[in-house]
C-alpha cells in the first residue's frame, strides 16, 4: 500500500481483494453460514461461491466476531470504549453490532483507502436501512472523514502513512485514553513490514489500554504455502509479512517486542475445534454438500487469529487466553529424513497433477492411473483419460491409454478404488462425480495379457460395466478395498468411506473376487470407529487400517489389524508408542514387518506429514520428513 513507491503493491489490486472478500462473505451469508443481513446492502452484486470458500469466510467471520464480542463483554463496565477497524473495506461489523444493541458506549472507527471510504459512505447514505443506524451523518464530507455519526466514523486514509492516519483519527475524535480494540483482518500482510511494524508499535505506545486483533496468513514454506503466495502475487497483492513472520510464534514475538504485554495466537483448525460449539460445527458441516476436507484443513492451518493486549485488567486480556487449546497432541518428533529422488523421464509427464485419482500396478514396471481431478488438454477438470507410466532402462515414459470401446467412456469418477485381480483384469469400485451425487458402482478394466509394455501406445484398456449383486455396497467413495485371504479363497475387503447420505461409514463387506458377490464372514473384536480417507493394505492374509477422517471431520490416529482366524476374522487394535499423529488421505505400505504411512493431511500447522514408520511387532512409531528440495520442480500428483 502507499503512494509513489515502485516496490509497493498497487492500491487498486489490494482494494480488489477487499471487494472480492465482501462478495464471498455475502455468498456465505446467503447460504446460512453467517447471519448478516447488511452485507447484501453494502456489496450490491451477488455471486455464488464454492462451499470451500464459504467455509473459509465462515471461520474468518466467526473468529473476528468472537473476539470483538469478547472485548465488548469484558469492557461493558467502562463508560466509553472504541473499535478501530484498519482496512475495513465494505465490512458490516458496525451495523451488526449496532443492530443488536452492543454499541451503547462504543464508537466504531473505520479506515480504508480514500476512494474505498468514499464509495462506502455513498452507499450508506443511499441505503435507508444503513443510514438510519448511523443517524445524523454530519452533513457534507469533512476532509478525510467521509462519514460521521454519533458512534460511527468512516475515514479515507492510507494506513501506511502513519502520521496522516494519526492526524485523521485525532480529527475524528479518537481518544487515546479510552480502552480501544484494533482490528486488522488480512490487512497488514499487504504492507511493507517496516510500516506495518510501525503501526503495531504506534498502537501500543499511544494507547495505554488496548487490544489488537489480527487475522492473517502464515506457513509460507510448505507446498500449500507456496500456492497461497503465488495466488496473491498473481493478484499483484504479495503477502509481505510471511517471510519475516512465517508462523504464530514469530507473530507473537512481533507484538511482544513492540510494546504489547500479552499475546495469544491459534490457527483456524484450533479455533474451529476449541472455540466453536459442537452443535454449531455440525450445523455448518450440514449446510451444503462438501467433499474438500484436505483443502479445508490445509487452508485453516495457514490462517491464524491473534489477540494482543496491554494495560487491560487481568479479567479482560487477552481475548483468546480463556480458551483451552489442545495443540493437536505433542509437537511432531522427527527422528530423521527420507530423501526423495527425482525419477528420470524422457519428457514432461502428463496427467500426474491430480487428486482423488487411483494408481495401480497392472504389470511389472507398468502403472495405470485412473480418474481424479487435474489438468487435461489445458483445462482443470475431472480426468477423462487413463494414463500409464512405464519404466524401461531406468527411465519413465508416460502417456494416455487407448480405450478399446470409445462408446463406453470413463465416467470421470473421483475417490474410487482400483484392485488388480489378475494380469489382465482390474476392478474399479465406487467413487463419485460430485459430493451431492449418489456413489458410483463397479467397472471391469480389461487389458491384454501379453504386450511389450515398452511404450504407452502398447497398452489398451477395455471398460466393462457391471450390475452384480454386490452393487449396493459399492455406492460410496473415499473407502478402501484390500485383498484378504480366508480359507485359501481371495476376497476384496471393502471398508468405510462416505456416501451422499452418510458423511462417514463404518461398515464392511467381503467381496468374492471370482463371483463378485458379497459373502458373510464372521468378524469379532472391537469395531473401529467409522472413517473415510484412511489407508488400508494387506498383511498376513488380513488387512491393516490406519488413520482416516472420522465423525465430525476429525482426523483419527488409530491403527487396526483385521486378522484371519479359523472361523472368520478378528479386529485387533495396534497400539503405537508414541501415539500415531492423527492423519488422513495418506497411503500405506508394509515393508519387512513395518507399516509405512506416507504423506496425507494432519492438523499441525508447523509441519507437513512425511513418512511414519510403525514396527508391527513392537508398536514403535517414528516420524521422518521427506526431503523434497531437489524435487520441487517435478510435477508430483
């Protein structure tokens, strides 16, 4: 922000992020995520956003609202208080608070770029419902004060010009001696650090009794953080604070070193878990079809809410200190790292950038990948084509696979499973096209028993649709299908997942691989908690189930072994020490008596999952990071 500095983000670009934010909040309000009848009056244009965007703005609005109301509650005995919203944009905070009678002795000051403040002032004057709440607007515009009511002042000032801001606030009647709440909701990150730091220090030095509420991004160093930074840079609104203040601890030090005496911070996964009642969590989770759990948890781990204070009575400060915040278990104890090597390839590998897909080894050194969402023919879409990776002479070749029957096209499913049952046959089970659609059934994938398999063009796939008796159990997604052996016969153990009607499933079926019919096999022992997005792999004729997302969208840290008995199977819990960090959407492999869990998502904002090694004999659980420094340019899926 600012004027005349070539290295500063363009004000128009930063203002554009504010306008987009207002539209997104308005869309979230229209779907019932937040209760705000004033947004539509301030925003004007209506645009439907995606469920993931709705959730993001819901948790942002709830965090800010929680802290503002906490400040007003704890200072209700004071004769006067103030709220100063920095970079307020078209936010409706004042109108919501005034409408429910929470501003009896509080004045709200809002500051933004002059043209933004002028636009908002004109809107308020035009809308009777808004102007009635402000009351007497004090006639024509007075300098930087674009609108002035008894308890509402709207100022047009560049926040990075601190001396100008101070003069404008003094002119508007801001009283340094009155308990004051500063709000900076995704604002300081766009400013040069020297200027935002100066603003933080100024607020602490000039206001003896004050609180500061900050909502911003963090964790720029992991893959999600790289994408987040790239997104804002493309909007010409680079996030300037991230390099110097990459995490919550750095942000705490930032405030404590600049005059604030108390400071609390939590990421939005913690806030949603600890500061949102369970019935409210369930209400939000049920508002509309949703199946983007990974993006939701990753986004929440990359945003934080911070409250700092000084000079306030102990019962007032800080605004988040009365929250018991379980930090999702103990810090991640890493015992080493695993180096990831770049695979040699003849050319760029198409079709690897995707998610919700399934890959299966159909022949030695031949990997078939089906479905998912990614980039195809220059467009982001559900993947229509099959892709194959073939290793030959130490190098990987890749390409699309020919389909023998083009009239029977792949249905572009996601979150299905593929099980190779012979050297010419694979079974596709379940999956979905959209979160609101019914789960899909089963398909055969047939490929030649003999072929050179030296080039992608050598592989062909024939798609055969089925309607067997086992179809109903297959109508799910984010489940697992794992080969088990019972009395010498092979079965696919279909477990868990979710459906359009049930957000989490805990049932299972034994699917006979030859007859493709469900068999009743007795199972005893403690039944695992229902889950989806877990991992499953064969071991000793049974199956190991690890992690997953359980009820209320909480990651699980349990491991179960379905062990073969003479008369059936038995569930056994695998005890780990230390406890397995809850995670989901990972993969699992057994190697030399050890269960390897790779990647996935967990709720630790300070790190990303690497490789967890569980000794299946002793239960010893060790975490390793994955060294991907040399592979960052490689298009991993």
